[in-house]
C-alpha cells in the first residue's frame, strides 16, 4: 500500500480553525487526522503542501515511524509547532488507515486496552457573562450533562500580576462554581501561563479552599526555574506541557520534578505514537498524562487511542459539547461523553469519518483567540476581519 496524496479541509469558527487532513492510498483506504492551529493555519497548509512532495507521496502508511522520522529530520531544520502539527495530522491518518486495513481499532495496535473508559472534563462551558451567578448556572449545566470534571480560567485579562480587587473577584467566581458542582466533582484551575511565580503562588493559596484538581500553566512555559519555584510552594498538583511540541523537550521538565501532570497536545506533538512514547517516559517519573485537546472529534478520537492504552492516563479535555457544538456534525462517529466518560470503541481505525460536505458548511475564518482581550472567555472575538 502506498500514499497517493493528501487533501486538507479547514472547519472555521470565530475563535478556532480546525484543520482536517485526509491521506489517500492506492488501495482506496483513506485516513483522517486533525489539529487546531492558533493563527498559523495557512502556514500549516503551506508546509503540508511541501511535505507532500518531499516526504509523503509514495510512502507506506504502515511505516509510521519511518515517515515521522523523515518529516521531522529530513528537511534539516529544528521542528517547531507547524512542522510537528503537520506530522501529527498525517501520522494520525496513517494509524487510521492501518486500523481500517486490518479491521481493528488503533488502540489495539498500541498494545491493547488498559481501561474500558476515559474520564472527560468540560471546557468552553463558561461563554456567558463573567459573573458568579452566570458561572454558577453554567456549571450546573455541565453537571447536568453528566460531567464530573470541568476547567476554568477565572482571571480575566490578568498578566504577571492580579490586583486585590480582581483577585477577590476571581475567588468569587471559583466559589460559585464549586458550590454549583458540589464537593466531589473535579475543578481544574487554568492560569494560561499568565503570572509571575509570586502571583501564581498567592492565587493558588487563595483558591486552595475550593480544592482545585490541578494548577495549570501558572507561569509562561519558557522558564522552568519559575515553574519549579511555584511547585515548591503550592500543595496543588501542577499541570503543564501543551506548548511543548517535541517529546524530547519534556526531558528537562521531568528532571525538574516541577510537574505532576503533563498535557501534550496529540495534534501538536507529532501524533499518537509520539504521545504514547512520551506517556511511557512520564510513567517512569510517576507523572500522569492529561492531553490538551481543543480540537474537534477526530483529534478527540486520536487522543482517546492513547487514553485507552496508557496506565497513567488521567483525563481528557473536551470542548465540543459546549463551544461550537455544531461542528460535531462534520465527523461521523464523533466520540460522545456519557455519564462523564468516553467509552471504548471497537470501530476500526480511529472510528470516525470526515464528512467533507458538512465540513464545507464551516469555511475557514480569520479566527482569533486573544487571552489578553476583555471577554476572551466568551470565544466571540469582536474583530474577526
């Protein structure tokens, strides 16, 4: 079997463009992959156009390791977010092809299942007015849908510091959410790399009474010493890693002992097998895995293949029941959350199929997601020209 070409399809919303890539073969089997780029969608498509000619055409889709190696190192450049995302979408599609050709789900090809279900946590659910009352009602809606975990960034446009008034307001938002979801549901606290170590530590202590499940990206990701400083002074598990795009770059993070939960994005770190390799390294450091997942149903399905086969897999992020829920229709067989969990699927490959006609109903947009703009959490940017 050989790859005969690829085709790209961009599904657009005001705050995210989802790039779907179909990989076609000479035996008529097509696989699909997906990623979500922030402001780099056209760059990704341009890279894939060159990679198709240089590396992909004529390749054996069963030889995933070889194709990934050639795409990563064959251009003699240091692979960053765009290249690793391009590798990821093609790699996912190759696993999809392999599973379909053999009549088995991808998780079966990764060593088999270790669980029949993967816990989900909701994100994108607080696109309301930024008040305790609105967040309380929205959080109740998450629980009503069966979720037992959710994530929130309550810090507005905070950057390095957060003044006393805004700090108290953030606490009031979290107090309302905890009241709405009860004591047993997990509440993930997102900081989006906003703060200095001192501010992150202070806010973590202010919010400790509400029992956050983790503290995510308390500081910008470039400085591990800053993260170490936070980890040494808080009792909450620290999570990070969504903006690291090469599993090798996690080495220093593991060595620092500053992280309890890593959050690789399957769509940015080179795909399913790269993530599974990283998870094995994390296991040797007693670190849990909770992938970042701001994608649609295909990226969710790909992340679940890792989840079903990984002993130290904690939970998977899910936007698609809340933000842009209508985009689920672009994929047949989209994974669904039932009673707070994704259930194991025996469907061949990734278990999903891209509906290109439905995808065409959501043309690419000038999507923006600006965490420093007022009202960012509503995911409806005012200027999308």
